[in-house]
C-alpha cells in the first residue's frame, strides 16, 4: 500500500477516535443537560434540564409541554446550603423559533431565517448566583390529580452551576488547541506503534497544542468563568486543572525519553493512554463550587 495513502488512513482513524472521545467527555460531564422523558395523561413529554448557565442574568429553565392544561411547579434551593426549599409555579411562554434550513425559500428571498411562534414551554427564571454558585431543583408537572416529576439520576434534584461569561476569542482557541492536542496524542501513539519516522515530530506538536491550550488558555478560561486562574494541585482539587497538568507532564516526559533514546517508544503509547483516560473523566468533575453551608441560610 502506498505510504501516503496509509498515512491518510491513520489520520482519518485518529480524527474519528478524537471526535468520539471529545463527544463522550461532553455528554458525560456534569454540565451537560439532563435529558429524559416521562408520561403524563398518556402523553409523552421529553425534557432537557440545564445544568450550567452564565451568571450575568437569571437562568431560563424551560420544559416543552404542548398541552396548555398541564401545570408546572418547580422546587429549588442553593446547593450545599441549609436553605429552605422554595416552591413556585412555572409560567407558560410563547417563544420564537427559527428555521435555519438553507433550503428554506423565505431565507433565500429575504436573507433572514423564517420565524414562527411556539407556545409549548413552561418556564422558570432561576435566580442568578455568583460564579461557582450552584442551585438544585426538580420540576413537578400536573394534570388534575396526575403528576410527573422531572429530576436527576437516582431521584435526586438536578444541580446547575453558574459561571462567568468567557469571551469567545479565549474559549474557542482553548477548545481547539485541546482538541488538536488529543488528535496529535493519538496520532503520535499510532506512529510509535508502526515505528514511523515522524514520531518525535508528532510528539512535539502534541506538546505545542497541549501546553498553551491547557496551561495558558485553560487558566484564563478558569479566571473568567470562576474567578481564579488555577484551582488544581497544589492549591485545590479541580480535576479540570489537574487533568491538563497531568497530560502536559506525561508528554514532556515521553518526548524527553524518546529524544534521549529514539528506540524507546513505549512511553509515547503510555502518554497517549494517560491522555485517553483523562478524557474519559467527565469534564468539570470536582470543579469550583461555593459551599453555601458556610453562609447564612435563606
């Protein structure tokens, strides 16, 4: 097989593998919306409950409920607090939706997406909290005497965390560099296993992406979102910071070992496995949070 074609196939595999790992990390993280479905009066209701929001405004919690006879009640309080539980009705909202289809005739004529109204949502505006402040909540839908509860796993409340807005020109390069770091980590391991000539070059590129992405832009994102540049070791237990540090250190060591002994390629595979394990740990696990039990109850 042509070496160039083989290299292209390995790159395609690395990209697919990287996309799968990144998607797994996203959907398993504690900030990914809590999705589910329930039945009320023989009608199926699908819901998506938010678990993260920016703290520059109240957070909009909405459940699509087409039947206007259904009512919603939300109970909530600050997470890790001695607060009493607040209970309030959810309001019905008329929202505007957009058809972004490129084949939409209206958009072709006017240059704008077509809008149409949806009056299917029960809505509550969760009071905003300081950065790293969390709220827990559950929703009870009712129709006459029949009820259905929307909540988290194991019948626990949904927990959502507030964060400060992160400028897109900071967040996007951070995400892109971390993605490229994972991609080159995978490709370097493959190159090492097939004893390719570009192993050391790919290892250096892995570090070129991971160091600024994880140790420079990562702390800047953390500062915008939660008010501190670094909350990992040795100052705290934030796994996001610790994961970035672990990935950089293991790749620095692996690249050093390869530079010292070009035949010593095992550490590159070990480094790639460490990175994979790190990515399998849900993003934002053990992240920054305010302990409201140390503050007066509400």
